[in-house]
């Protein structure tokens, strides 16, 4: 199974917690590091058990998503929806303020919305990530439906009034 791990493009906050967990799961043979590639962004994390790259151009990144069977990602809307639109299985691993990975916990709120609609699995720690990986074969995500047209209509209606 080909796995892509991605943490987005945030410069100010690190997300090494996820990479440490991924490295540990590779060492424990829960993940196959030879089948895993990670976008480490501006994190400067040096993996022990998998390959990583900083950033890619958008088209190259989308190609990696297309080639992957599973995406483990921060709970950034753009990344998650890009994966869901390609009918990929996604495990979101939200950045959390208590670990100084973000300024607030909006990623937890976004993750809860994606979970509520049965689009993704979600983990906030190593044990939960391991559970998600074990449940992956039984998980069938709901087909993603964008609400952009509804939101656009709300904005237009508001402006016109």
C-alpha cells in the first residue's frame, strides 16, 4: 500500500510529532517505510525510516495523491478536499494548539466535520493512528460532496440584500 503523509505548508509552526509517530510505526512494522513518502514542508524533520521532500509544485503533488492508496494528513481543508475529490482514503491527524502545532484548534473542528460526514478517519495520537490503520480495510468513505455552490449563493444573496 502506497502512503503519502503531508502536513501542509505552515512555516511558523512545526509538526514533528506526526513524523516521530510515523517513524515509530515503521520501526514497529505497522507501516512499510519503503512504501511511504512524506511532505515535510518547512519542518526540517529528517526521517529514519521513510523518504521525505519539502514541497512540490501543485501538479506534482496531485500526482503523488493520485498514486497513493492512503493519505495521512493534517486537517487542512485544501489538502483533505483535494484527496477526497480523488476518492482517496484519508486519515486526518489534526495539528493541535496544546502541542504548539497551530495557533488554535480549528483543525480539530474541521476534522470533526469530515468525520461527521464519514469522509475520513481521524487520529490525534499514536494509538488512534494505529487503530485507524487497522480499520482501514473496513472503512468505506462517503463520496465527497462540495458545498461551494451553497456557500457562494449565501454570499451573493447577502451582498444583494
